[in-house]
C-alpha cells in the first residue's frame, strides 16, 4: 500500500527516475528486434550454404541431404510394401477403365437394338392394324357382293353393221314412221358411244343455196361436238343440213328429194338420217313441204300435221344467235316479278282461216273431217275487252304500225323489228302467243320466234292453242315454264293470270330462262339438244363429260390415333376415323344403262333440264357411293353400318347408310387461275371434295365434323367461314358483308366440302362470263360457286362450328387483306346477279355444332351433334 501510494502521489521529485525506466524499456525492445532479424535472415543463408556444400562432395556416401533413387528408398521394408500396393492399384485401375469403356460400348449397341426393336414393334402394330382393316374391308365387300347377288359384267363386244345392209322392211306409209319400224337399232349398240357423222353440205348442189351464216355456225358446232366422228362406217346417226336457204334461192322439192337420195349413206330410204333445217328468219317457209324424206328424221321449226311424226321428228327452236353468245348485260333481271303490263300481244293476221281453206293444197287435201273452228274473232274481242276494262294494264294490238312480216296462212305475223319487240316484252309479265288459226299447222317459225323472244327477256309465255307442238315437247316439261291454254278458254285467261302467286311467277320465269340458255340460245345448244333427244329416245347413255388431266396425287396414309407425335396433346380426345387403308375408289355410274337414271337428276334440280335429260357426269351423283382419299389429311376406315352408336364407336366409325367413304383435298394447279380450284380432275374419285386454302388453320376433329355434316346434306356446300349479302338502299345495289352475324347466305370455299358434280357445272355449264370475271379480278371464285349451288338447288349453304375467320400464325398475307378486295367482291355480286337475272343466294340462320365440341370425355361417353 505504501509503494502504491508513493507512485500515485509522486510529484516532481520522481520524474527523472521514470524517464530512465522508459529509456531502458526501449533499448530492450530494439535489441530483441535486431536479434530476431539476424536469426531469421542469416540462419537460413548459413544453412543453405552448408547443405549445398555437402551435396557437392565427390563421395556419394557424404550426400546426406541430396535426393536418393527409388530403388534405394525401397530398400526399406515398409517402403517396398507401399510401392507394391501402388503398382497393384495402378494396374487394377487400368483394367477397370478398359472394362468400363467396353461396357459403355456394349450399352450403346444395346440401346440401338432397343430403339430398332421399338420401331419394329411399332411397324408391326401398324401392319397388324392395316391387316385388320383390310380384312374388315374385304369382309364388307364380300357382303356387298353377296347382297347384290349379281356379277359385274364386262361391256359386250360391239358388232359393226355391214356397209351394204339390206335395210328394214318398209312401213305401210311414210307418215307411219316411228323408231321401231324406221330406225335401225343395230347400228347403235348401247356401248357404241353414239357416233354421229355430219355431211359436208358444200359437197352437194343444195349447199350453195344455204345461208352462209347458218352454214358457218353449224360447221363450227359440229367440229367441236363430242359425238361427231369422221368414220361414216361406224356411225349410228347421219346428219345433213338443208336449211335455212338464202332468200333469192329457189329449190324445187323434187330436186331436193333427188339430192337427198344421192347421199352416200342414204341406203335407199334414209334410215338413221336426220334432215336438219335451222330457221334464222321469222318468215322461213316449210322447206321440206312436199318432199319425201323416207325413213329419215326431220328437225325443223315448221310442221304441218300431215308431216309431223310424233316421237320421230323434232321441233327445234329458231337460230337467232348464229355466231354470237347472248349478251347477259342486255337481258333484263327477273325481279321485280310484276312488270308494267300484265300481258302484251302484237300481231296481224294476214289471211283468215276461211280463205286459207279455199286454196289448193297438197298435204291438206288428204285430210279428212270437218273444217276446224275459227276462234280468232272471239280471241280478239275478249282481249280488247280486258284492255278496255282498265282492271290491269295490258297492251294488245292486232294491226301492225308498219308493214307486217311475211308469214304462213292463218298465222299471226310479227310486227316491227326484233329490238322493238324485245323492249315491249321487257315490260311484260306475260307474253301471249296465239297459234295459227288452222290447227293442222302444228307449229310455225313465227310462233317459235315469239316463244324464243319471250323466254329470252323473262316474259312468261301464254300459248293459246293446246294443239301446238312446242320445241322438244316430248322431253321438256313446258308446264313449268309456260302456260298452254285451249283457245275456247280465252275468256278465263285474265282470271288465270291474276291468280298466279309471285313465287310461282318467279319460278316459271327462272325455268324459262334456264330452258332458253340451255336449249335455244346458241347453235351449239340447238345441235347438242337435237342429238341428246335422239340419243335419249334410243336409250343410249351420254358420253362422260371430260375431266381435266392431273398429275398423280401422292397418297400418304394416316396413323392410328395416339401414334402420331403431332397429336400428342390430344389427351383422351378421340380424333375419330383415321385412314390406315389404301384409297378406295367410287363405283362408276353403275346405273348408266337404265332408264331410271333420268329420274334421279330431279333430286338435284327441282326444274327439269340437262341434269335429268343429259347426264353430264361419268358417275351417278345421287346414289351414295364409296370413295377414296387422295393427298395428305384424314381418311376413314371401313366399319359396318350401324356401328356408330355412341362414345368410341361413334368417333371411330362413319356409320350411317354409307359406312365407307372418303374425301379428296384439292391440289394446286399449274395455271394461275382461281377457277382451277374447281376443275373436275380425273384423279378425284370421291363424291366429296374438301376445298381448302393454304392459310386455313383447321384441326383434325373440325374437318371430320364438317365431313360428317356434309354426308347428311350432299347437295349443299358445307363449310366453316360464313358470309352474307345485303342490299345497299342508297346505291341500289348488292353488297358483300363479312361481319359477324347470326344469318348467312354464303360459305367460303377456303374451307368447305362440296360435291364433285358442282365442279363439272362450274367448269363447263356455268356462263363463261362469270369465270372471265374471276380471272380478271383474281377474286370471287367462292362467291361464284355459292351462286351456282344456290341457283341449282334453291337451298342455302350449311355452316358448321362457330368459326367465322381463320388465323394462321406465320402465314404470308392473303389477297383478302388488300383494300380493293371488298370493292371487287361488291362488283362481282352485282355482275353475277346480272348474269343469272336474279339473286339466287338464300339466307339461313341454321348452323351445325357438336354438343361436346372440344370437350374431352372418356370413350364410353356419348358424343353427338346439335343443330342451332
């Protein structure tokens, strides 16, 4: 305690002692630091020098710290053991590495074998599935053949007639000629193809008297006709053109008769010959009057009752458009139904029936019975009374303002020029046609001209006189396009015309336009109709319409559901029937040689026409048939009928009345024309065609669903994107509209099913003016197809699913994105309406959807359709 107190309380007297202590401590620290430095620096240097000096000694025994050899180290026992262990381990490691590499190589080979085995198993499964389908298809075909209970016969060998055939036994009289006693069927076997030989009129004396325009038009038509042959030895029919004669030409009947008898293949009586006289002028006389034609058929526009042989001769329409096509822009529209005048008539009777009967005649002198009654005075009085009543606006004139056209006795002569008559008929709802007062004049060129003009401009013909023979009356249903009223009922004509509804009027006008375009409008239509009537009478089927040759379409078989990696995301969804079989071709027109085929075409067109008179297609478009699938996509395997019940069975089978059927996806063409997508390619052997654009994005199940719906409505267009037309009131024109709507009138063919029959109609029957506009705009081919089908069926298309547009990621921009696209489609619709004469498109609110569309259900659950 004392020391402590001293240090604490030490004052200035102790200061020197403290400084000494501090200096002593510093000296000790400095010395310690210097010593450590010497040790750390110099000692290692000395040790290094010493060791280096020892290693450089000459004697090996003095090398204490130098490196020694491995053998010297191994002299020690435990070091040797360690060396041996190291060498042993090294060898074992090398052996293990070699074995590892060998095993890796074997594993790689085994993996390749496993992959090959998996592929073999997969291929075996596919082959097994295909074999099962082939077996099922064979069994089904066998059952079909057994059900038919009749073998398929090959075509018989054609027997060519002898060049100098003896001919048929002569009939009792020339007027009694019919097919059974004046036509040689042996020259026209069913399988002959109906070859027709056309004489060159210039090689005969009467050829120099023919109207040059008529002769030129006929020769051009004959050269292009599919039935015409240059080999007269095999011909079934022989055609000679004898009229119309030039106006100043005078050819005596006896001279014409001699020249006909001198034809190379006349064979004494002219059997299997057709003498054709085409009338281009309204005052054409009866050229074959008092000419003995033997067993040859006569086809002309004027006939007396003594001349005409029913079921043998033909009444043809006049030839108005000899070398030109009808101008659709000059033809008035078919609507509105009611026009300015209820009915019109212009004509002048040059010679009365009484004065006509007093003249000397040749054929008429042989007739028996009392003179016919003259109703013309009653007709004139009745029609004038209707005009004076002012109940309806009518126009009747029985005296021509100018000189009337020349006509036959008791015939009502035409007034004015053709252009003036057409302008009046464009304002007429009905056109009266008064037959000649002499009923023994069955038909005249003047009456045929009135009928032609009325049909051309859409005035419904009203023929007064039931005895008249209208053109091609034995094969055309004139009651659907014209009214034929007996003359004694003239007082009831006004009531009859007012009682017709607008819908009936439009139907008759539309049918009349169809008859005019198909059978009367051009030289080609007249000549083709004459041949078709004769061919139909002798029961020879039509030649198949030509098909466009196409390159072979590659066929790629589909895969069974669940085996395609592209369908891996479908889960439990059954994609339906998948093609695993070879293409299955459709039977080709099995009822081709039966008369019942003429009735089948009525289901395609409510109005009679070439669809039941001239079967244009090489297959039966009404009978359901099996088909094949060409190209990539989806096909269908055969399952027995009635198997498509519910769940898996429904999805895996087509079922229905046609359990086996496939469709064809249209292919690209070489020519850059949108019309080519509807060409009837010869490689297409299915009834169903799927027309689809490159940028259309459709799933497999959507395509299948659309095909199922089409099978229920085979005469309709069935597809996905819907459109409609609308009337633009301010501009008084039609518009094309693509906005979303619950109502539609068109289904775009960018993704749609249609029957191949319409491909023929589009390419060969539809007016060429429509196809020309499609090529001009590179647009509107889908609208044209909708117009055509609606015009033929009078039914709207069917839309499936709720799709309205397609979105294709990554696809190039389509033509429809151009600003001018819609303007062109507006123009197309209005032009098509002008060509057809009315708007054929029909509105519909009907849509077909699947009840469980895009819904995944187990296979044992039901999946069916709903109709909205």
